[in-house]
C-alpha cells in the first residue's frame, strides 16, 4: 500500500476527506502528527507528485480488475494506460523505491 490517497477516494470517501484535511491544515498540525505522517511516507502534495497520483490510479484499477494490465487505450482512463506503458518501457531507469511499489502490486 501507500499513503497517496486522493481527495475523492471512492473506495473510502471518509479517508479521502481526512487525508485532504491533513494536507490542507499541514501548517497547523502538531509536529508530532507531521512526524507520524512523514514516517509512513504520507504524500503531502497529491497533485504535485504526479507519479504517486498515477500509482494511486493504478491501485484503483487493480482493485477493480484484479491485475495491473491496463490497456494502452483504456477508455475509462487513457492517461493511466499510457503511464503504465511508459513505466514498462522505462522500468530499468525507475528508482528502486518506485519499482518496489510497482512490483508489490504485481506490476509486470
């Protein structure tokens, strides 16, 4: 798993809203809370960190379809299909921490 939850997280809308509030109120959070979230690799800026945003979309695809084999021309999310193809083509150049996340999903 990961901590890259979108605001409109359909699997668990309450979690999506809670995560959004943590991001929105980051400057007001106690340092202890920030440290705890950092320790679990919480993604503070979902929109800015597009790789993790795409990973979240791949996770949602896998939950819906049971695999990571997104067709290149996937009509429901064309960008995801292209992103998956790009990850496959550039796999040897992807940082190891990202490869581990992909492989943990069953990415091939």
